C-alpha cells in the first residue's frame, strides 16, 4: 500500500464494489484465504439495504429502528450460522398483523392477504401440470378465481418483493421460490436485538481483521479493464482521490 496526501492508492487481488452483506461476506472469506481485498462503498456506512438507526434517549440508548431490511425471514442456515458466530441475540415476532387502509389502522384481513394465497395456489396448480409448463404471472392470473383486489395484491407482491415484471417473470421461477421459502419457514419473522446493522458491522470487522480494507464515502467513478487487470478510481469525501490497482504477483 502506498499513499500521498492528495490521493490514496491501494494494491489489491480482488476489489468489491458495495459494502452490503453479500460484498462483505465475500470479502471476508477471500481475505481469510490470504487475498488482499478492497471494498469500495459510496455511503458512509456498511450494510447496504440494512439500515438501522439508534436514536438516543435521555439516560440511555433507544431501541433500534430499522429503516431498511427489517426482518430475518425464516431459518436460512447461512444467516443463522453468521448470527451465531457473531453472538447476536434475536427474538421472534408474534401477535396480530396490522395494516393501514385509507389511513385507518386495522387488522391485516384475508382480502389483502389474497396475494400470497394466489402464489400458493399457483405452486399447487403448476405441480399438477405436465413437466416444463410455464407462462408469465400476468398470463396465469386469468386462470384463477381470485377477486380483482387479490390479483392486484398479488401483482404488487411479485413486482415489489420479487422486484420482477409480472408480465415477464415465469410462474415456474416463482414456484421454485415459494418452495424454497416454505423449506426455511419464511413465514416466521425474527429481529436482531441490537439492530440488524450489527450483522454487517461484524462482517466488516472480520474482513478488516483478516487484512482487508473497507473504503467508506468512496464513489467509484471510473473502471479501467484489461485482460488480467482492473483499475478502479474515484473520489472520497472531501474530494480526496483514490485509486485501486491490481496487486503485482
């Protein structure tokens, strides 16, 4: 590693853009294997979609408030292995589910839950068809007896939660996802007692302890590629330049 007052220059074996959980987990594994890792993050924090606020209260810290990814869905082995390694306590959510309809807080009724029901019925319907049967979710909806409100809710779920165009994504792919969710009991919801951001912070600390580097407030502006070598350059907070170049063998 070399440096100058006006610019930071780093040598690396692997550079990762984004300090979300995926980037941090990959970086930690590679750093532990002895590679020089640089993670570049435009924000001033790690975590990506995980964004926890820790409001201060008189005399004590307030409870964590999740502004990004909020829950641990079900019991995925990879996530729970990390939670145990980081020694993070969790608690399971229970009780009635509420929602706001036209500004009125009320119980989450069957009409609004109909979107999930359509996906479950779709999975059962597809299992009864000949192998290889597929169509878009939009084309499948007229085959159901669901109400217009339930169909709307189903489209909102597919396009919101799945981040997919309902006119493009196939029901075979959606069915595989539903089956995977059932296997991990995804209807069970958990929260991290100290706040969800404790998990990416743990991964970041482990990555750095293994010799890796995390550059926060660093916006990648240019990526220069040639066979066997990639150089990343950009600006940090305060307009300080940085450059990441391949580690010489």
